[in-house]
C-alpha cells in the first residue's frame, strides 16, 4: 500500500505540472479574448462553454468510466486537451484565431473533463491507502492553490514576451511530461469484468448512480448541500470580488492583487495543514464547520471591510478552510462508495454539485449591476441602514451581497450539519 502511495506522489507531481500548464493557457486565453473583444461577457461565455458540457455529460459519463480503463481514459482526455491547445496555437500563429474557436475548444475540454475527473478520482482511491485519503486531498488542494497563485504571473510574463503561442508551447511541454509519467510509471490495478462491460453503459451508469444516492441519503444530502455552498460562493467570491475591490479602492490594482494573492496563500496553507495532519478527524465536521467558518469570517468581513487589510483578512479566512471541506468529502466518498460504482457516483456528484456554478456566475453579475448597486444608491431607509455598515458609494451594493452570502451560507452550513442522515456518516 505504501508503494502505491509513492506512485500517487509521482502521479500528483506530474499532474500538478500539467495543471500549471493548463492554467497558464486558460489565463492567457482570457488575456487574448479581452484584448480582442474588450468584453467581459465574452470571458464569461468562455467559462460557460466549459461548464455546460461538463455538467451535462457528467450525468452519463460514470457508467463508461466504471467499465473502462481509468488510465486509458486519463491519457485520452489529456491528449484531446493537448490537441485543442495545439489547434489554438496553430490558428493564432496563422492569424486566424477567433473568439468562437475558443468557445468550441472550451466545450471540447469540458466534455473530456467529464470523463477524466471521475477516472482520476477512482485512480486516487486505488493508489492512496484509506488512512491517507485526507492527506492526499490536502496535497491536491496545496498544488491547486499554488497553481492559482503562480499561473497568472507566469502566463502574463510569457504572454508579454512571446504571445499566446509561447504560453501554449509551455503547456504542451507540461502535457508531454505528465503523459509519459502516467504511461510509463503509473500502474493502476483494477479489474473490469466482462459482465460489467455488457449493456448500455451510457444510461446504466446514470441509473446506478441515482440508485446509489437514493439508497445512501446522507451522501446525497452532502452533494446537494455542497451544491448550495458552491452557488453562494460563485455569487460573490468568484464573481464580483474583483469589481467590488476595484470600485471601493479607486481602481487600485495593487490592492486587488494583494487580496487575490492572500486568498491563494490561504488555500495553500489550508492544503498544507490537511496534508500534514495525521490525526483522524470527523469528516462531517470538517465539511460543515469549515464551510460555516469560511462564510462567517470570510464573506461577512469582506462585506464589512473598507480597506486592503480587512479584505485580505477576509480572503485568508474564506480560503483557508476550503481544503478541509474537500478533504472531508473525499474521505466520506471513498469510504462509503463501492469501487465498482465510484465512476457512476462521482460523475453524478459532479453534475449535481457543479450545476449551480454557472447559475451563480451569471446571476451574481446580474444582481450586482441591476439590483444591489442601484438599490444602495437610492435614499431608502434600508439602504441608509446598510450603508452605515458597509459604507456608501460605488461597490457598496456588492458589499451587501457579501453580507447576504455570509449569512445564508453560514445558516445553510449549520442546517446541513444538523441533518440526521448526514450525522450518520460521522
């Protein structure tokens, strides 16, 4: 088992390199798209094109993943993503790249990710001993947040020096490294019975996943409540945080950069703490206590704060607990879901849990521009009362949105924790 964990460490390291390359390309594509269109909506549509096929196809991808080699699925998915990056690179080099090409590429990548994500989750469950699942989740959070912090800086530097083609060239190099490591050094022991390969895998996997969640109500409730948490987080932190800080700081890009950096550092510290701790912790408490703390100290402080110090404190308070949420969920999922059903259940989990993300992204921008900001500029009694808490002027409406998500997110986390079916999973 320890030998398998060593393989996981190699798998994690090579995957982290590949994640860095992919994140750099994604950031560079945002830079390119905005410079070409000068439209924030174009950038939002790029994310939407990625999420939509991922969510829809995840409903049916699980059965396919359960019935086929996880290693082969990961290699094929990575190869398709590399082909997409290479296509963008060639179009850019020839001067024919257009924004619609990026929409198509993002849709293809989202489609392939719907197969790769559950395959990778199953591979982790096979390679990592159960006693180290929380540690592995912490390592994953650590690397993801490290990528979040450094990929924009590296991508911006490469983009300024050699344009989009140079960034993609680095991404393709990272793909080759990860592909060769998985192909040559990672063996994933798995048994796929011939009986399991018969029948309509497309609908059978979806059916099996729904049947399992129907029987295991605690896990189903966790998926639903985390979908709610994702919705609240996308309404504010991953949607209107940058506009709010720019509006309230006089368009101070240094202030925004500092807050984003601290947020990334918080995620890194949280992942490091989770990966280093060995004492077994109640996974249900890890999920909902951490979520409640993130909303209470993160969102509320972000809304009430009026300078870079308090915004940075809020960013740290919001991001540091997130790796604990992820680790708690991973431990429960791997312990409770039979391996032969993990692909079906993980895929269905992804479809449900992430379905609220594009809704939150689109709704958050609408509420900020057309509801909360205009409301806070009115002279109503309620607006004046809220203004005494968050301040007045541009960005105050978005600050009130943070207060709302802080209160609602905290309340939903506490409500979820008290559910009997979820408590049984402790």
